[in-house]
């Protein structure tokens, strides 16, 4: 699996063009295609804006999207995040195992919305987990 990196003013991306794992929502299979970080977070819970949001974008074969989002607060180091090089590289970074991303079994908020970056496609299933 190739890890591709992109950075702009508010987000950083890692892409797995051939998929990096999957999840099932309402009987549909979604493949992990990319991860992105936003600082500060795009979502808030009870008026709290977290310093970091990690979004894992999954897609079906017909390009429907589901995003699992984790909101991070300051505290103990996160094993996966400590491996991220926060400086944008000039070329693909090689192999990255997406199974190192640990998504704890926690309650979450789910809603239908849109992508938060252009093309801002609607009909995206969002699952937002709070405070890591």
C-alpha cells in the first residue's frame, strides 16, 4: 500500500488508492481510501472545538462515502500520531500499515452530511467519535 501525502493550510492527507481496510454500514462495504487531519477540528461537541480531528474516508464501489472522524484533545501521546511526519515530503512516502490506526470501541455521533473539502459532495455518512 502506498502512502501519498498532501498538505494545505488546514489539512494533511494520506491516501491508499487500492484501499486500506474496510467497514460495513447498513449492509454496504466501504473501503478505506484516505485519512486526513484538520487542526483545529472541523466538528465540535457541546460547543467544544478540539485541537485535532482525524478523518478516515471510506468509499463504496459506486463512490458513496462514509467518514469515521476522531476528535483529539491534549494528553497522552497517541501511538499512530507519533509516527506521522508533520512536514510535507516531496514524494510518496512508501508503505504504511493502516491497521496501526486504532479506533476504540466508543459511542459515536452519526449523521448524513457532505464532504468538508472541495468538491463538498453531499450524502456522506459521518461517524464522529469524541476525545482521544
